[in-house]
C-alpha cells in the first residue's frame, strides 16, 4: 500500500465535496485477522494479494466480480458488504474513443487480473482477439474462456491490427526501461498500456511513432472515480483526481 496513489486522490476528492470521511491505507498481511473488522468501515479498495481471498468475507458479489473472480472494491451498505471490480469500468472508459473509432482486431498481452478485465470488455464489444503470453498453454487456457485465439508471446512479431493492450506489469516502475514487445511488433492503430507508473512507459514511447497511445492513467483514474461514486453516492470530481495523479507521477 505504501506505493499506492489512492490516498493521494481520494482524500482531496472527499474534501472537495466536503464529505465527512477519510481514506486510509491499511497494510494487512492476513485477511483472517482483519476480516471480522471489515463492517466497521464504509468501504475499501482491495489490492494484491487480497483481491481473491476478500470474497470469503463479503455478502453480495457484483457481476463483474463473478466474471473476473476478484474484487478491488468493497462497499458497506447497512452492514452488508458488496464486492465490485471497477477495473472493468476503467478499461471501458480508457478505450471509449478507440471503440468509437471502430477498433476490432486486437492483441492482448497477459493472462492475469488486468487481462481478464480487458478480455471482458473486448468480448462485450465483439472484438477479434488473440491472447499472447510467455506460456503458450496458459494463453490457450485463458483465451478459451472467452472464445479468443492464442499464441506464444515470442510470436508477437507476426501480429498486427487495430488495438494492442499490454495487461502485463512489464515496464512498470522501477523497471521502466523494459517493454513487453520490440518496436517492430507495434503495427497497431491504437496501443493501450495498462501500466500507469511511469506516466509514459517505454512501450508507449516507442508506439507513439505510428500509433495513437492510451496511458494506463486513463484506466486508473476512471476506476478510482467509479470507486468514489460507489462509496459516497456522489459524482466524483474526476478532473481534480486526474490532475493529482498526473502531478504525483510527474514528481
């Protein structure tokens, strides 16, 4: 939690709306110890490695959580805990313009939680998707759940299309000099990197030469806006939250 930007954006947002609430980070090693105390709070963000185990402590699971199998948001409503995954909403918002531009043929890198959120959005939009991962068998199993094609990441150079999504952590700070793909494998109209720190990953920097790039900041801010609105029932000050994220990442 020490690296999380969430306290930096949610607390100013709460103050902006003059709400009597505060967002606090809790470093928790074992959910079994903290689980009995969950209902003392209005809501939570849930981070790795607790996104799956937290489901053992909730009462109602949103459809997005059922499909992804993990939650990143809890809301306490009359002592009932509701679980959501706002990464799906964040992905939808980040790709809104790309979908309006008619993207269809997509390459998705990764098979983790972020990739699953992206896969749900792509399936909803009836995109033609190929999933690439270092482990070709893992990519095949993941792709089979959604009716997608699959291949090994080593074959990335033969693929091109409308949209490339990096749903792996490759390129995340402090390893910001890394990229999941070589420059000659970036033949796409749009490139979306779900990594948001650094602000411009190596993948986006190299893709910018010939593609429209979408930063992971767009997804991060949108999912945080959705969290805020689920917790408070108020419209979030989205622009303020975005400005804070950009300022924090630039510092």
